[in-house]
C-alpha cells in the first residue's frame, strides 16, 4: 500500500528533500539506424513521431551536506555497458556527484534503435558515434543544471491503477507454443504510482509516474523515431499540471500493451493517454503537500458526524519524511550455459545469406524469418562480450530511502514479481521500482517456475533459475536495513 493508516490519521506518503530537474531533447537524426525488431524490413529511421527526452533529477537531503542521488531518465531502449559507464562518468563529473550516486534508467522505447557498437557497420549506423557524443554532452549539461536548481520540495505519493498493460506470456493452443503477446487469461500487475513534487508554496515542480509496461506499442511496421506511449503520457500530464512529467518504467519483463505490436502511432498515443488519465486520477486524490489526513473530532448535526481534515506535518513528521539514505550494490547471480560464439557467428552468416537469397526470390516471409534469426544471433554475440566467466554475473542495484518512500533500481529486465513481492513485504512503504539500470546483457529475470516452458524471455536471459528470487531477497534485505 502507498498509505499508512491508523484509527485517527491516514498518512500521506511523502519525501521532504531538495529537488532539482532539467530536461533536454535527445531525438536522433532521421536516417540513423533504427531497426530494433527482427521482423522489420527497414534499417533507417524515416521520420519522427514524437521527440525523445533525457531528464535529470537531483535529489539531496533537506539538511546537511549529504550528496544525495542523481537520477537520469533516458528515452532509449538501453545502452551497452561501455557506453553506459561513459555516460555515468560524464554525469558525475558535470554534477559533482560521485559516480556511485548516479543512476541511469531508460524508458525502454523500442522505437529508438539500438545505439550500440555492433550496429555501427549496419545501414545508418555511421550516425551512432556522433549521436552518442552529443548525448554525453547533453547529459553533462542537464546533470549540472539539475543540481544547480535544487530547492526545498515535497514529493507526495499516491497509488492508482491502470489496465493498459497486459501479461504477454501467451499460450498458442493451436500450435502448442508460447508466444510473446496479449495473454487474456492471466492478470497483470496494474499498479501505478505517482509522485507530485511541489515547492514550499505548493507550486508544482514535476510529476513522477511509475508504471510497468514495455513500450512496445510500435513494432516492426513502424519506421519513426518515437518514445512510444510514454510521449503522449507525458504530454497529457504536463498539459493538466503545468509541470514536467517524469516517467519511471516499472518491472515489466512479462508485461506489454494490450494493444501493441502495431505500426499506427495513434495507438501508441491512445495507450499513453490511458496511463496519463490514471496518473491524473491518482494525483487528484492527494491533499495539500506536507500534510496528513487526520480525525478532528465529532460534530453534532442531524447525526453525530466524524470530521476529518488535512493537518500540516509537525516537526516529528518532517523529520520522518526527511530521512535520506541508501546506495548502490551488486548481487552476484548464477549464470546458465552460454552458446558458443563460433556457432553464433556461423549462424549469423548463414541466416544473412538465407535472407539475401529470399529477398532475391521475392519470398518476403522467409526473408523476414531469416533476418529475425540473424538478429537473435547478433544480440547474443554482443552480450557474450560482457558476461564474466566463473558461473556468476553481477546485477547492479540501488536502494534509496526518501522519507516514506523507497526508490529501487536494478539491472536487466525482471518480471513484475520483483515489485509485487517487495510491496507485499513492505505494505506501509511506497516503493518505486525501476529496471534497466544497466546490465543490458543480462536480459530477462524470470521467476523460477517460468523456466523450461519455452517462453521467449528464457532464450536471451543469461541467468539460471532462482535468480529473480535471489535478487528479491537481496533488495528486500537492503530495504529492511534502511529502517
């Protein structure tokens, strides 16, 4: 739950701190490498649906000299390890924050291409190095600006629900296989969390939206650079609040849009508005900042009524909501047997030959399938470069307590069990969960009972069964230790 309740007071979960934010447009140039989908027939971006953004959030203690946290929210599917490490160092140097206090997460839009070195030789890939250099310069600027703009602020949290996302582990009964698509029979985590950020006068500074759903509305038919549903989500919330809307993707390894895998950008915009309206509904449930809803006593009327009102935080409550501690750590998890790189290279060459032969024959279906298989081999080859030997791999995480809330990040793409289990264990704490804080080579973290079923997510994952459960335990221990 996101609210603590007693018989006489319903606490509004709050973080009282110093907050600053800055934003920049990081839209890629038309013509850059864009093909994220194996089934896509195009390579280069043909245009722009909506701009991509990078947001920097500086979070510092209300009192004292604590350095706090710099969060970067970036509209890309992710970055490779070396590119992400460089970005973190750039942000740290510009902001004055230690690198260990800089956390980068991604909206994970699948319509922004793969900005990794293995894509540079492909059509449009020649634009990637210049784009990454510009991205680093931009991140340096907004990191510095966010820190410079920090001011006293209150984040008031509320919980809502949104049914846009669906479970996507779908059983195809006719073919007796699992496919990655809308599963109408298994409920999905529909939790949506919002944070309303206001200054000391109650003026809006930003809105935080934490929701778990893969940005995969737009798929292989789409040739436009796009933040997917996140674009219209932000726009709709910003129009209503007059403040920047900052999106924090939740744990969504098995979650995607009910209506997804399309080429129509209007569907992505509609999905975004659905999330936005749920966020605005949750925001409307909040009272004034730095106040709890408290019982004020009986009022004699036609009946003896029980009156409640929002009461400002006293010194003890301010001290409670001003706590700020935590940090980053790594959890070593067991890896599974890895494919042979020589075998993968041979498969990549064979599939690309099959693709070209099918193109020459005008066989579009065979060409599509061969190209998709080549893409799977290419991604495995890229991942193998970053997987350590020895049977384990680190997954990097962070856990920060900000007053009544805990902000969690982790690498890879965990199933939503990560956030549902943590919220179950800590029912009186608002927990924001953000995956994809690096470790893209890890890929998915599945629950133990989802292995061996033929799910797509198991194929690219480097981790053995039980790793998601081990990660939950490690993060849970950190949350408990923060008090």
